[in-house]
C-alpha cells in the first residue's frame, strides 16, 4: 500500500491554496471604500476669495503697486500658500489652514528678515479676522489683528496693532489686492 499522497491531489491542493492566497490578499483592497477627500467642507472654502495672482496697493498710494502676491491652494487643497514679493525687497510666505479640530483659521507668516507671526481667528461678518501677538522692533509685546474682506473685484487686507494690551489700536497697514494685470511689470524694486 502506497502511503504517499497522490500527485494529482497534491497538485489540486496546491492550486486551491494559491487561489485562496490570491483571494485573501485582494480582499482588503476590495472591502475598503476609498477615504473621503480631506478639506472639502464649506468651512474650508471660506477664504477662497483670496486665491489668485494679485498686485497689492497701499490705500495711501493706490496708483503704484507695493507688492506682487500669489495665493494658491497646496497639499490637496487643505492649505493656502501666499508668496509675497514687496517693492521694497521684502519677501515672505504665509501658510493658512482651517483647523477643523478647533473650528478656526490659523496662519503662519515668515519673512526674509527672520520675522515670524502666527495669527488665528474666524469668519466674522463676511470677512476673515485673525489675531495674534509678536514683539515689535523695540522688543515690546504687540497685539495684531488682520482682516481680509472680499470686495466686488478685489480683496482688502487691513491690520491694526496695539501695544497697550488692546486698550487702543492704531492702523498698521491697509492694502487693496487687485488682479495682477497680464504683462504688467512687477512691483518696482528700489534702486540700490
């Protein structure tokens, strides 16, 4: 009596085992539904009015651009990236995100002068209002409040500062963002 396993049965078991392994390996990918896209709720679109290619004009001198600014969505649409090129040689970038866990907007701003500013806030009365604090050039604590408001074709960004804990506020800047004119020269750079 042959106690060895018949070759045809061994081959069939091998084929069944291979088929089971292939099916089992494919099951997780078949069973999982695709993850929902991140950052797609309406709260993530509140700041979309700022997206674009802009020339910034100080309201005190509205005929001459003070900066060229590009605002774009990055990281699968979750972050607004601002690239700032000032006529005075100042450069900066900001990264703005809606923090779903805290239900507020957060912005981190950095410059080619080694400055850092973090501000946070919410949509209020049709505008994004972000606040925070830093140290002014004299080393004093300074509170900052920035407001971005959509206008019919433009965006207006204003900022006020307080060095007395918010008892009084003074204007810091008041800018109008206008769509960058195709073929227009960039904001004039100062001569060395």
